[in-house]
């Protein structure tokens, strides 16, 4: 027989586990937004590919010029702000340890400014989860 106390402990464990996981509201994410997010990730991947070609000495003059355009600070800042806006719309929880020590004690996941405190690696991970996790969610729903 399951007691009330057992149910309470299970609920506490479930809440603690949820607080330590990224939670994305897939049901709020529409297909067009999903495509826009994936395009942002593709642009980031293109920068990496061009930078690698440059470092290997196989980049053409055209590739070098494209890389300069893609790496302009104002462009990068705009892309980061777009991602933070998407995070605020679709992310319900991010583990506390994904944030730097500068993050406020209370995190408001619906506020884009919250995500400026994400550690760099975690920012990229969250962005990829949102971009490519949506594809996985759609595939799973079809099966």
C-alpha cells in the first residue's frame, strides 16, 4: 500500500529531477519557428566550416570574404539575441549549473536576458537542442 508520505517523497524526487533537466515546451513550437531556429544553427555551422577551411589553407578568396561577413560582431550579436528570444518563448527550465556565477539567484526563463548568463558551451547546447530536438520530437510523433 502506498502511503501519503511515499507519494510526497516521490513527488519531491520528481520535482528535483525536473529542476536538473532542460525542459522545452515542444507543444508551443510551430514548424516555421522550428525552421528559423534550425537556420540559425546552420549559419553557425557555416562559420565553423569556413574557419576550418581557412585554417587548413584551402579557403578561396570568396570564402574568406564570406567568413569576414559572417563574423561581424553586429551580426553575431543579433543571432545571439534571436536565440535568447527563442529560448524565452520555448524553454521552461534549464539546470542552475548551466549558468555562470553572475546569474541572478532567481532565474526567469521567460525573460530573454536570463540566457545571457548561460555558460558558452551550454548556450550552444541549448540552441542545438531547440533546433534539432524539434526534428526528433516530430519524428517520434509520426512513429
